[in-house]
């Protein structure tokens, strides 16, 4: 380990989300307890305290002009800048710290601040799944990866929503000090060193985009009303009084997918909702129109990189110990990571 401390500058502002700041800071603080030497400084554009998104006042150590060159520069997120322009003073402060830093990282919507500086142009990046499309629309020069927990592109890092800042901080600790120390930090904080799957598993059920065409909206209504029916291309086309070829063309032109894949995506959303409600994985598969558990498991593996049972354990209950596996529910089987 280097004899010099590793300086971390975190740029905060009015409306910053506390967990975006405290989560990574606690990772670095725990690493210090285990032998690292991180020096964390909270900075604001003016060097004065800020009000977090929950109203808690947060003291700072200074401004970017008073801070020595940081080794790592972090920009936490908040709810304001996905919907409003980033102010010039915050852009200039972020740009100034970034060019003086060895590596730059954002947590959640902090990516909007980095993007406003131009630092993410031509790079891969991510943010919270709910606002990834806004980041891509506002900054088309960025290659947004909406499912990633965090993304590294050179010395620039971006992470998904809120607690993903902890995942990112653990990755930075591992980069600095190796996997053994980062693993001990994760154990001490009772978090995963590397969680399975992408952030799609955290998105709300029934996220399939609604089509604009009345004919395709009718397809959605048919499948959601009775997901266990056949819903083949021929059956759907007959119901709409169009040819299967014409229906396939509609799906391709508007949604860039096939009727079969779209029907499967609706059933997948329904199955996620059923799992959230407490149904077993086998029940959810059958009620959502899948032939059985194995078919649903393959879709979960492809879309979320986890099994239906693992998804349900994470999201169906907050009670201590979760739910026991039911007799008709298969075990997870081999990992799909």
C-alpha cells in the first residue's frame, strides 16, 4: 500500500441524496479500519453547508478551490437534475475537480452532472434505471447501459441508483487494495461484494412499453386479460383480421421485435408481478402463460441473470427470514451468473 493517503473528494449540493454520499463514504471508512488510508472531503461549490434531499443539513470541508488534487472524485445524485438543467457553477466545479483527479465517478443521477461537463462524451455510462432513457435523450453522445450496476470506461466510473454507489465503492477499493480487503469490507457492511444480475431486476413489474398502434394495443389487452391462452401469431392475426405477415411487420416497424417475443415480455412482467404478490415460481409461470417453471427460469436467466426463486427472495417480502420455498417450487439449481 502507498504511504500517501488516497484523497477522495465528494461534491455535494442542495438536494443531494444522503445515501449516495454516506454509502460510498462508509465503504471507504470501513476500508480504513482494515488498513487502507482514504481521506474523504465533502465539498460544495461555495464551501458552505448544503441541504440534502430529506432536508438534513450537511457540513462540508471546503470548496473545489481549497481542495488539494484528489485521487478520486465522486459526484452523488439527487432528484433535481434529471428534470432540470445542471447549474453552471456546479458544472464548472465538477469539471475542475475531474481534470485534477486520477479517476472520476458518479452515483445514480450524478451522471447528469458529469454528462453536463462533457466528460462522458463518447463513453459508456449508466444511471438509475428509471432515468436512463432521459440521460440517453439529453446526451445522445453517451452510450448509456441501463441495466448495469456500474460501468467503467477508462478512469471514468458511473453507477446505478442509490445503493449501487456501495457496489461502485467496493469495486474502487478492490482496484486499490485487492479483493481480500474489499471482501472484508463487504462482510463488515453486510452487503454483497458483487450482486448477481443487473439493475433490471429492481425495476417495477409491467414495464413493457405500450405500443402506439391500436392494433398492437389490442394485442396487449388480449394477453394481459388471458395470458394462458395460445396467442400465436396466427391466432392474434385472426383476432385482428389481418394477415400474420402484416402483424409481424407492425411489430417490427413499431417495436423492433416479433409478436412472440413481445407476448413473452408481457408474460414475463405478469410473472414478476405474481412473484411479488407471493405466488410460487411454478404458480407464477403457469398463471402467466408459460408452459412451466423451466420456461420461466430461462427467461429470467436471459433477462435478469437470476432465477425466479432468487428474484422472489429479494423482493416479495421484508419479513425477517423471508419466505420458505413451497413444496411445488423447484430449487434455484445452478447459478446463472
